C-alpha cells in the first residue's frame, strides 16, 4: 500500500501540469491568429486614423503633405443626412434579412434534425445557395428579374394576366428585392447552426415531458426553445453582423441605385472613398462605423453571456432538486 502510494504520488503533479500546459496551448491556438491579425492590421488602422484627421484626396499632392483637419471630417460625416439614410437602409436590410433567414432556416432544421430516407440529398440541396458566389447570385438575379424575364413570365402565367413588375428599377421596392436575394443566399447559414443546436439537445427532458403527457408544441415551446436560446442568439447576431457588411450583391446588382434606394453603409463608404476619391472623409466615416460595430459586438457578447448563465442555472435547478 505504502509502496504503491509512494510510486504513484510523484506522478500526479506531472499529469496536472500536462493538462494545464495543454489548456494553455489550446488557448494560444485560438488567440494567437487573432493577435497576429491585429498586429498586421495595426499599421492600416493608424494610416486610416491619419487620413481621418487630415484633409486629403487623390487629386491633391502627396498624402503626407495633407492639411491637418482635426475632427472636422467627423463633424461633416455626422451632419450629413446621406450617412444616416445609409445607416437606416443597412439596419433595415440586415434586420429583415436576418429575421427571414432565421425563420426559414429554423423551420428547415426542425424538418431535418431527425434522419430519414433521402436526408443527405435534402441537406446538400438546402446548403447549395450559401455555396454560390454572391456576385454570381447578383448577375443571375439581374437576368431572371428583368422586366420581361422568367419571374414575371411565371407570375403572368399563374395569374392569367400580363405582369411586368420592375423588381430592380422601382426605388420603393429595390431594397426588398436585395433582401429576398440575401435571404435565399444565407438561409443555409441559419439552417446549419440551428440544425447543430437541435442535434445537440439532450433527450432526457424531452422524454420526461412525453411521459408526463406533453404534446409536441408544448415540448418545443417550453423545453427545446429555452435550451436553444444561446444558439438562437448566436445565429441572429452572426447573421446580422454579416448582413451589415453586405456589399457584393448590392453593388453588383444595383450599385446603390436606383438613385440612392439601396445605398447601404458599405456602398456609401465605397462611393465616397473610391468614386468621389474623398479618402479622408471615407476614413472618418469608416472609423465611425467601426465604433458602432464594436458597440454592437460588445452588446452581443453581453447577451450571449447572459443567456449562457441562464442556461447553466436551468441545468443546475434539476440537479439541486435531485440532491434535495
């Protein structure tokens, strides 16, 4: 007994040390690339800060000879109604497309999370839109949404009357056309996340509810949805952030038009910086957008942590009741 304890005793600390070392390596594996990326982008951020504080366009002399403007460019952007309208369109676009992607994606995940014959075929079919290059999606949409294109022809056949709706030239509807394309393109993203969340749910609470006589709707509303809340928030937040940065379809299809009907923040920044060649104003606007996105990301992290704590408390209550 003593010999065994003496032999195994010294081996325990190396095991704990090995585990701690493994955890540290894993953390650095995750954080290391982010730190490297930040260090790589630091000169870019500093150059952008320089441009936002100095008045310079490519029509002037060398950029290091630009006149110091202080915060004047930030004031110019913040007093420009076009900037706020671009933000409003971005929030409209991101909000509606996120909700649409989530509702359809969650519905498909509910249909697919239990295996059935032909499951793999439908899985591949549902994720195909996300594999399509956005600029290809925009050019294809330009052809099928043409005034005399296939979509209007199909609608005319079904309605029994000629329909020649201007999906892209109507300034009151153009933004909603882009939203529908975004929903089609990115519904698979929400589908994959929600399918993974549903597949990871524990079976015990569901089986216990069935034994007690709960129906499918009640199980879904009172058991599955509360357990899925962190996953739901994660899907919504990631989809919203990606939608705020959407540029290829909006620019490739309409270039912010007709007029400024689809001029979202990415399109606004591109036009100001690379069409008007007002680099300093574009840099100042970019910094303001970056600050707003940082606030949104930090708020999202707070919400996710709160949901994680609520889920942990939900798991601890049955355990505490069992101990009692």
